[in-house]
């Protein structure tokens, strides 16, 4: 496995590189000059967990490359991904009077990336964005592809923009400080790529899982590489989710409902997705799309990653209301991502409430 | 002058029509089906002034064409163009659970168009937007071109998105109920097209002005047509304001400062722009770009439209602070739109604070 690697996300005028480099955190200032242009001012957005660990290194790297940075430290956690905190990022941008060509640096996990990204998309109708993801989930998924958003009290990621970064700068070594629960949550999105489009990768994950849970660097680097390649391929083919990109939402309609009903406080995003993928697997069997046994395969993989698979006992009304708010819905029928088997996801438009109720009753 | 006319704004996948039709308000439901697709649900966003005049006609037209509409009525005026009110639009969208393919209809002036447009851009990362502008300013300028935004307490339009509508549906007859001050404010943006890129139109406006102030329908239709044509041409060449489109900001850096310093309560946008164009004209003379006499020509045209031209007496610090927040700034130097003469605007990057101070002192 190379210790340094680039993927080019080719989107015409919105193209950018994903760089994966062990120890790269100390080179972000230099890389940003290459991706954004002459060093000027920038705003770093990070959180209370990441700041004590990595902010000073990033500031030093930026300063060495000629950048003048201001930092904004927000609370940690999905429950902080709100319009109110997004508004604080905009206040900080206004306060520092950043110009149109001066970047926002998102240093953190998916919450920081989504919120800082959406602020960068909106401030002056768009300033450059650099993603420096510090969790496994954000390194393998959310930092790539340009989806930015905040949550509405009644639905996850309901307020946002498609807004591509100028650079995604991944240092796998920052994961050494990652909390075990956060690591496992990130593995849910890694498993997702296997379930959607790469059965061989799903097989490989079974072998790698013990090493991944131990944060062995070779195994971690391998799954970051494979995941970023899958994400980049899908995004290049369908940037704005007119079709194929929706496959990446496997497990997310159920998962978002789980997160929203528990007000983003009980489950990490990846945990919701893990349970959601299990539910999607059972529903795929139930509607006759997948042969019997799929759910068992999915559960085995999730359990190998020590992820939760128990479906929480909400009322049917809670489920349906939360799922009705999901972005994937089209009219009365739900649009869901189901599976014909491992590695073969498919969008299904025709799922009715009765089928969902049957599914919920079965748990 | 035709009573019905289309302009096509050709922007690839984001192309759309501007339709100008006397009495067209009663046909908006049908037109929306053509531009957006099968009739479903939609959200009408309007304000307390427009709703009693035109909302029921729009609702009737939508209903006749098969649309189910919900309406949200917001306060009137630039001071209501806030994150808080934008958030109310998003709450209404969540409440009505609009799907990704169901449109937002902005029925009102520039404030409603900007705010509803920005909400449409962000809800589910973008739903279709239909602009039904009801003021002269929004018919000739803000409804076309995809700029949406809300104001930050420290700067106008600082939070927003480039987001093109699916249709701009203009009925000049709705202007018959327009307040005289609003009409004159709209004329400032009409005059702007003449000053920027069409000296013959500026001449023609001198002739038309008495008829325009009387709301004579032929004259009004003529300036809407010419203005929309200019706006569409510029937007097609430079959708995201990388270059030429910035010319449309003539007078706006000064104008936005005037609006912001007075908290969006004392001047209408067009009034700020009128005063700002006068200031830009004097500065153009001062820096030797334009021959002496330009300011006088500009003032004469603005006064013919009964627009204010007196520069308010803020302190230099107030001016510079407000202008420093303007989106048109690049680093320490201001980027301003100046004129070489009537019909010949030019972007100037090199204006320093000393030149601004000299200008301010001269009033």
C-alpha cells in the first residue's frame, strides 16, 4: 500500500484531488496553496474534541506556508449540526471579512465537514472549501462528493447544498486518537461500499476486520483507499444524485429516521446506518428482491465490526413520520435502496406503507 | 410591443424561460406545469402586501392546473430578509413535506424572490423554483439570473447561493398596484442597464421617463423587455460572476453600504443603488477614467426618475467598514464598478482607501 496517493474527482470546473498521506497533516498549508491559490487568510472550523489534538499542527502548517488563519471551535456531535451553529460559522466569516477567494478549512469529522462546507457554500454565495477529515467516517465518505448540510429538527441533512471542495486532505494517522465507537461507526460506511457495489471488498473486509478494529495502519489505509475510489467513481458519474449516487444512501432512510427520532443524541450516524442496512436487507428479502440469507450475511459483517444491529422499538407512526421527511421520498411511496445480494444494490421506488409496517412488525 | 414574449436563458442543464405577458398571472399554474413537470404540491411564498392583492388569483390558477398549494405569508421589506425568516420558509417546507421535485413559488418583489429562492436552493439541497415577480425592480433585475440570498446584520446578501429558477413569469399588469416609491426604486435598476452597456437605452429613457412614472403600459413593457434582455445576455456569458456579470453591480457597493448602515430601513435597495451610481460616476471622474460631466448626466437621469441623489452623511469609518464587508472586495483594495462614460462600465480593482476618503469628503 502506498503511503501517499491521489484520486482525481473529475467534475469539469469543479474537479479536485483527494490526497491520502500518512503524516500529511503537517503539509496541509502547502497543499492548500496548490489547490486554492496564493496564500491569504483562511478560517479553520473545528470542534472541541479535535482542537486540542490537531489544531496547533494545522495552524503551524498553514502559517509556515504563508496563510493567516483564524479558528472557530464548535461543540462536538451530530446534535450540534444546526442552523444556529452554521450561523456562527457565518458570523466568524463576516467578522474576519474573508474575501471571495479565501478558503474555509473544515478540520473534523462529518459534522464539521457538513456544517463548515455548507457555510462555505453560502458565504458570499461560495468561497473555497478544503476538507481535512479527522474521523474514519469522514475520510471514507462525507468529505468526498460535495454534499453539505445541517439538520432540521424534523429531518437530517434537510437544509444544505451540493458544494464541492477544492481539496480533500486525508491523513490516516490522525485516526490513532479516534474513539473506538467513532471508529466502528466509520466502518459502517466502509461496509456499505461492499454491500452496494463490491462483493469482493465485502469478503476482504471479513479478513481485515480484526486489524481494522486494532487500527492497524495497513488495513486502515487499504479501506480508505478503496472507499475513496468507490465514492469518487459514483460522484463523477452522478454528481447531483439524479440516479446512481442514490445507491450510496443504502440504510440511510432508516438510519436517518433512527437519528432524528432520538434527536441525534443516542446513535452515531454510522450506527444508524448499520441498523438501517440490516433493515434494508430484511426488506429486500421480504419483497422478494434478494434470496433468503442476505440479512444474515449483512448482520454478520456488521457484528464483526462490533456495530449495533438491534432495531429500536419506535412506534410505526414515529418511523413513518420520520421517514416521510427523508429526502429520498417521492410522493406517497418511499424511494429506498435495497439489495439483490451483497454488492448489488438497487433503487426501489415502489415501497408502500404496508410493506414498511410489515417490516417493522417483524422486529 | 408584443403583449407576450419569451427570453430563453441558456445555461445548459440550468436553462429556463423568462415570460413577459400582460395578464399572465392567471396562467401561472399552466406555465408551471410546462416548466417543472406534472402538477403536484407546491409552496407559495409571498408577503403581507402582495397576498391581499394577488395571492388568491395565483392560488386559483395553480388549482385550475392541478396543483395543490400551501402559502406562507412573510413580513414585507428588506429588513425582513433575514436568516430567521429564511428559516421560516424551511419550516413551512418541512411542515408540508414537499418532495424533491415539487416547486417553491416566489410571489413578490426582490426580498421574497431572494429569500424564497435561497430556501428553494437549500431545502433537500435544491427543489424547483418559480419566480413570479411583482415589483418593477424584481421584474427587470432580481428575478432573473439565479442570485439568491439573505442579509447578514453586517452586510447585504452575504449569505446565499447561485440558484437558477425553472421559470420567471412576469405579468407587467401587476405593477398597476405598485407603490410609487417602489416603482421609482425599480427605475434605478433600469437606468443601470443604460449606464453599464446601452447608451442608446439611456437616451431613450429620458424620453420614456414621464410615461414610466405614470405607469403607461407600453413604456413599462418596453423597459421590462430591454432590461430582461440585458440581464439574460450578461448572465448567459458569466453565470457565476467570474467577470462581466460584476458590471451589474454598478452603484451596489456604495448602495449596499447605505442600506446596511441604515439597517435596511431607511432606503429601498433601488434608492441605495441610485445614490451609489451617482457616487460611482463622481469617482470615475475623480480617478480620471471618465471625462468631466459624467456625474451630471447620471444625476439628471436619476432625477428624471425622481430618485434620491443626496449622499447621506455617514462617517468615513462607517462607510469603509460597511464597504469592506461587501462581496466585491478583494483584499485591501476595493473592487468597484466605474464608468468610462454612459454605457461603458468597467471593473476597477485598484481603488484604495485614500481615493474613497477623497470621494466622501467631496460630498
